């Protein structure tokens, strides 16, 4: 995908033609050195996201979707994780060449992250007002009183009822949905250009999930931020994403604009995922099931990592890792047989 | 949830029970107890109530209130059927599961298995009943004892119910069970940590099947699994149901999975049932506002549905079950609520206006202002 910014984009997505992307991740590699061997958690991942756009990174556990995000944010646990290659170009600068102090200034102020588990991401012994206000005190050097006022403003912005009365409350006094709103408020505090949300609604009930996703989408539109939504939920993705990157075993296997991906996937893994989810609007008897299970990252199969589970597997898949083929405008697929897949082969 | 217990909760000392006649083997068609093909339900739940007392004080405990986890739930489970219980966290669905398998004792109400109220049974009689109602837990990581081998985990029910399988035969039984759930019988000596989440869930299912129960209560059995593995386990559960004639109580928060696997669905909110019906009645013709809101909030994996969906966004959160609203429990979040909803709790019955309407809209719905509204776009 690195070569794509130059190419004109005939699809009518919001991506500007001339403007460089907000974030451009190129050939990122992260490995975990464990006792059982080296796990290549991220193995040459490239994606980009523009202002006002939502990129969904879809994958199952162990696919490397969260590790990629941690590397981008610069919060990778190291050791055991090591960034071994690639570039993370944010607003024209490669973050990996910056000094630690500069990087820290960008993190939080220019890019922020929302985590899945709000309860363990918030400090239980500080009031939410103090935690929100701390952002302004540290990054902008405002007074404590001013910080508190700004915290109330933020809480109102994410629609927490009676914000003024609740600013002194502690995280455990809020419900799951309200805590996730506080996480969103914290991410928004310094007016970032990019938000990375890692499974932001997975821990929430459906009715609350709908509220939180709506809020996130609304704020993103209003503030024209870039949003990277990391999720395993094909339903949530369909609701909010502009483009989707599907990850499997540390690699991106397919990228496509959302409508095209659901209509005609170009990778057998994507097709398998779409076929295997039960649908609210359909009553079917037998669900399609992708056979086998995701590979152990210390022993990824040679060739295409998906080949042992793939219904279309042929000899070449067992030996030659497929490159990311350009299969259409803004679409890529890492499958030797993307054409057949696109035509509906299963 | 206990960290190690087998699907069958142990009740006191394992007294040798009466040898069960013809405890069938996996693979053969005869289920545990032969029954006439009557429409009679295998399980009847009537006005089930479970309140957990809230106490204050250390030495002198004083009850200051109660968490009304389950507050008057009634339903039937028929032979070979799958009944889904859906609801959001805190609605009491897991407590219902625990009550059904006897891990909790009801505060009031009845659970009748083959006509006999099991909540009043004890000792040998209770043990015999429990053999027929087994449970599969949500979390395949914490519901298997890490220090026991897979063979011991699946075979543990035989320790509690020795009459189910003679000692010499147990190992073979366990291996058969492993095969039935799609695992290699050679794995009997491995430990849980050597398996993936999906495989562990299969182990949990094998343990649930060990005693050849009639009823399996599955509490969120696929929620912790990845999409590609989830469909494997769902298909397995369906296959086992056909093969062994099982009845399932399938508890889940994922409405799409429930629609897929269930014949009938009960929607639960704050300790009570809001609506009960077949999958067609609930998903295509819901009449309770909560069901409608719940269904409309489920993200549909179809980006084209973004524009033409009828979304109902509920305000606020679920109230605390320790202090539920008077009357209809959903009224604090309901857009139709009127004074009457605060005064009179709507019973779960076919609403008066639909009693003479033929078709799927005629089903029990606990709402004073029940009204049909289609929220799921037809696929």
C-alpha cells in the first residue's frame, strides 16, 4: 500500500488525492522473543489513514492487530516485544526516528488511544476529574482549577449526565458505558488528529455499545479526526468503517473499501469469516466453519500462513508466500488466487 | 464460578446410587431415560425467584436489602428443543442457569423436571435429577482445573455418579467423548493449558455430556471464542443435539448466535422476562419495546444496512437490581412509559389487543403498550 498515495483514487472515498495520509505505516515488523522462540506478531504490516477517515483493522486474537496499534502509539511492552523494522510516518515525520521526548509530546496530544477495558485503564484511586484534568496540567500547564473546569467540559462533551456533580466521582462509581465515555473524553482532551480505538465496545452490552459507537463516530466527524478502529466484530465494522484491513497471523491479508469487502471479499479468510457469522436477519441451519485454528506465531506455516485452513489451497500456497496483490482501486489481497476468490470461489 | 468443579456439582458425599439401567453410550441413539413422545415439557419453571440478601455489619449481620437477580420467571423447556435466554449483563440470565442446575437455591418458585419440583429435593433424589441436567460454562479458561488431565476432567462426573459407568470402562468412555466433540482421543493425558480456547470449550462440552444428560444448560458457551472457532462450536452443539436428543437452555447476550441456534427465545430484563416466543415471533415480530431496542442495537454485518435501519437508541443504563423501578422494570428507559407503567407490573402474557390476531404477533409480551415494530431488516 505504500505505493498507493501517488495513484489516483477513483473510488469516491473521502481520502484526498494530493494530501499525504495522516498516518502511514510501512512494512512494520514486531517480534516477541519468548522462551518458546521468536513470535513474529507483526510481519510487514502497511496501512494508512487520512483525516476524517475510519480504518477498521479486523482480526481474531493473535492476529497482531493490537500489537500494531501499540507499536504505532509507542507503548509496546519491550521486552518481550521488539520493533524490528518499518516506518511509522505521522503527519510527514517518521516517529521511529524521533527522540523519546518528542515522541512523548506527540502521544496524547496528537494521537490518542482508547482501550477495551476502561476499568483497568483508569486509576481507581483518583477521581475521574483529576485524571482528565491531569492531561491539561501536564501538557498545557494550566492551574488545577482551570483543569477541573476543562474536565467538566469534556465530560459534557461525551454526554455524561450531571457532569458537574460527577466530576469528583471515582471510576468504580460509573457504569461500564459511562467509563468508556470517560476513556473517550480522555483521548479527546488535547484535540488529537488521530484516535486509535482498540476494541472500544467489546466489553459493553449491545444497547450501550450502540450509544458509545454513535458517540465516537459523531465526535470523529465533528472534529475530522482519523480513526483506527481495532475489532473482531464484523457487525461493528460494517456500521462505521470507510476502509477495512483484515489481519491474519501478523499480516494484512486484505484491504478494501467497506462496501466492496462485504460484497465480494478477495481473500478466502475474509470470505470464511463472513460466511461463519450467524446473522440476526437470517435463520440458517448449518454455519460455515473455517477448519482448524489460527497458527501459533512461533511456528507460522511456510508459504501462505492461511494455507492449512484454506478451501482453495494449491501447491504454490504451501511454498510461496503471496505478495499483496493490487486487486482493484484501493484494494489489495494477499492470495495467489484472489481472482477466483473475487469471482466467488469457496 | 468455582474454579475447578466438574459439570456435575457434587452434593455431599458420593453415596453409591442405584445402578442406572442402560446408561447409553455415545453414538447409540437411546437417550438416558426413555420417554414417551409426549408434548409434555421436560422442564417447567414457575415463578422462579432468587434474591441475594445485602447485609451490613460484621458481627451482627443485618439485612438491608436484596439484589433481586431473578424475580418471577416462568417458562417451559420441551424435549429436543433449544430455548434461548437473552439479555444484557445483570439481567439475571446466569442466575437462572445456576438455579436450573442446582448451583443456587431459589428463594421461591418451582423448577419441575418431569413433573417433580427439584428445588425441594435433597440427597439421593436430587443427585439422580442432577445427572440429567448438566452445565457448560462460558469461560473455557477458568472452568477447567489446570492441574487435572483432560481425561480426569471429563471423567470426574463418573466419580460423583459411579453408577453411570463402571470403573474399568471409564477411560474408554472418556476417549469416546473426546471423539464425539471432535478431539483426538489420544489427548486424555494432556492438561488444559495445552489446548486453545475452542478446544477447551469442546472439553467442557464433553464433560457436560459424560453422564448422558437430557438437558444441557449452556451459559454463554461461545462468547469467549473467536469468530472462526465460534461457528465450529455452534455447529458441534447442534450436531450433538440431533445425535443425543438433548434439550438446551442456551444463555447468551449475542442475539445473532441465539437466533441461529434457538427454537424459542426468552428476552430477559432486570430479573424478569419481557417477551417469549419462537425465533420468528421475537426477531421478526417483536412487540415489547425492550426487545425492539435490543434487536435494533445489534450491528448487522452489512454496510448497506447503515442507511435503512430502524435504530432505537436507549437512554441511560440498566438500573440496579438491588433497587429496581416499581411496576414495569423497563419503564425508566422506555419511550412509551406512562403513569400506569409505574403502578402496575405488566404480566407476561399475550397482550389483549393481539389475542384474536392470528399469526406470529400473538405471543407473550410483558408490556401495557405492546405494539409490533419490525426492526431487523429482512436478509
